[in-house]
C-alpha cells in the first residue's frame, strides 16, 4: 500500500477539523513536523486542543498556531521560550493542562496501548492532582491519570518506506513514536522515502501499521531553539 501524499496540505485534507484533539511530536524544536504544522495553519481549522511537550517558540513550530489563535487548549509539560504562549495564558485566552513530562509520555503510550488510565506518584500533593482520583498502594498515595487518544497525530521521522515503516534520527525520536501510536490517524513527515524492504527490519523504530499518511519534506529548516556560544577571547 502506498501511503505517500504529494504535499502536507494533501496529507491533512479531509482529516482535520475545528475542535479536534491533535497530538504533535517533538521536543522543543527538535523533531517537530514543520511542514505539517504549516499546513495545519493554512487549513484554517480552529479551537484545537493540542498535545505536545511544548508549543514551539514565537513565530516557529506550534508558535505559529498560537499567533493565529487556532489553538484553544494546550496539554503540555513545558511552557518556556514562548512569550505569546505566556501572554495568552496569563490573559485567560488559552487553556493549559499542565502535565509532568513523564506523565505526558505515559498518557500517550497508554492511549496507544489501549489502556484507559493508570496510577502514578508524580504530582501527588500538587495542583496536578486536583480533582483526580487518589488511591493507596503499598502505603503510598498515587493519582490516577487518564490516557490520551488524539483524533490525529502529526509526527516527524527521518526515513519512511512506502508502507509507513519509520526510522527516527537520534534524539529527534522523542515524543514522536508515542504520539503516532496514540493517534487514531497518524500523518508522518519525513526527510527521505524509500521502497518497502530498504529499511532493515531491526532498524524499524515504528511499524507502518501505526501510520496512515506520509509526506516528504526533504529540506526542513530545523531551527535551533536557543543557541548559546562562547565569546572568543
């Protein structure tokens, strides 16, 4: 089966709509699906709830969707590096479900595994646990967290074959496999597409059963989130 679409816009056609819960892979700006985010912006869909470790930076990544007010709610673990995110949240214009990073990863993993909820010690005794079920196991208190099952997942990989088997590039793997597995429909942006069988079985990081659509972006910008250099003496 050939899952390759001619453009990011074509890959999103017919599957994105207002008010959806969408997962977007990446960590900071590392491993974000740049072309798919731009296509989502251009689609004009709004009132989105977006699951992502963070919301990019001002003017790049998911920061573009914040500027156009297409995101109603963020489910995130890190909110730094983005002044517009901060401004909207403090002004009451953006909902935020603040989620510890490991919990966020597990909520996606559990969603992909068909597990509706799980218990964790992370967040007990803090605002994170407010309104959630608490239960004691072996003398310790745990909070119940519901899994996440987004309608659409937008992810980034290094290489895909035409059946959607994926290989990620080092730390750019981050949240991408978990987001892909959790999404009911997964669209992947890749830098290279090969024929089926060209990726060695042991090199497949995510099997194609989780991927419905593929789009090629051979020259992503890969912007660095924050560059720090030492001054020359």
